[in-house]
C-alpha cells in the first residue's frame, strides 16, 4: 500500500490535489465556526448552486479558466443574498431556497441545451460530487487557489476580533461602533470565495459538509471560540488529506470520502464529549 501511494505521489496531478485540498479545508474551517454560530450554515448550499450555474455557463463559452468567471458571479450572489435576507418580504431561508433551486435548474438546463460534450451526465456528476475535478487541476488553478487561500486567511486574521464580536452579539457590536453590516458583508464574500474553491474538492452538493462538520466536531469538546477555530482547522485539514489518500489508494470518489471522514470524526468527538 505504501509503495502504491509512493508511486502515485510522483504525479503532479496528485501533488496539486493535495495542496489545493489542504488549503480549501483550512479556509472552510475558519469561517465554518462563524457560519454555524450565526445560523448561516445553509448559505453554503445556496452559493454552491449559484457557482454550479455559473460554471455551466463558463463551460458553454469554453473559458480557459472557469474560476475567473464563477468567482465574481458567486460573490455578487452572496452580496445579493445578504441584502435580500434583510428584506422583510423575503426571509433569509426563503431567499437561499429560491437561489439554490433556481441556479441548479438553470445550470443543468444550460448544460443540456448547449453542451458539446458527449457525456453530459458525467460532467454534471463530477461538478456536483467532485469525482474527478480535483484530479484534473492545472498549474494556473493551483496558483489561483493558493492566492485566494492566502487572502482568506489574512482577512480572517486581520479582522478576527470584529468577526468574533459580530458572531456572538451583533447588536452590542453595533453599539460599540463596529460596522456590523460591513463585516457581515465581508463574511459573505469570503464564504463565496471558499465555496468556489471547494467545488473542485467535494463538488457543489457536498460543500456544506466541508464547512459544517469540522466546526460541529470541534464544538463537541472545545468551549471557547479561538480553540474551536483552531481544532476545527486541524480536523478539516486532517480529514481532507486522509480522505484524498484513501481515495487514491482505494479508487473511491474524492469528495464523498472526505465527507465520510468528517462524519466519522464528528461521531468520535460526540463520544469524547459524553465521556
């Protein structure tokens, strides 16, 4: 088994997958805690389906890099979703549901009507579940992911205290002069960036698991915000690496294997918390 792993590690596409997977897992875990505590967990589903629709359009126009088109569209959707969620006529959960289902339907329709691929079902399955996309990354994709990941980590570290304040008591944060709306917008934009990056790893349907499970696992045993963020990052990166290695050795779907690893760790932490 070790010989097989060593053999595969010589290939650039495996090295790219491990680098990108580790970075995506790290970024997902940082904001995952905030999204869970603010009850924004399902925003990942909504934005991932928007990204799927944008990726379908990018595929039709045969763009050299899907990310260049998908990223701005998803960020704009995140901003609109935040604004719409504050409207009394359309509540946040309804806005997410509308955006999620609508984007998924439009994306699949566009692929069926205009795609030149002979395997539409395979392309859709890969995009939804991340079966092969993580193993077909180009060097430019890797550099884009590295750049975006550094940006996410730097922004989170710079505004850590304000994100902490907005997460736990938004009204108090506003009373102390913190521009809560601005930082909510920042959280939404960073989440959109993470969603687009994570599509290559686990696919658009499994992204929420990558955001939610490490945070929930960490919350079982750690009781302070900084500790939860750090432990969540450790869990997320570990599960991503282990999941990808298992996928390479046993030829299982990458995204599903990573999510199953996160579920396993979640149950372990639940048992530890009981003890």
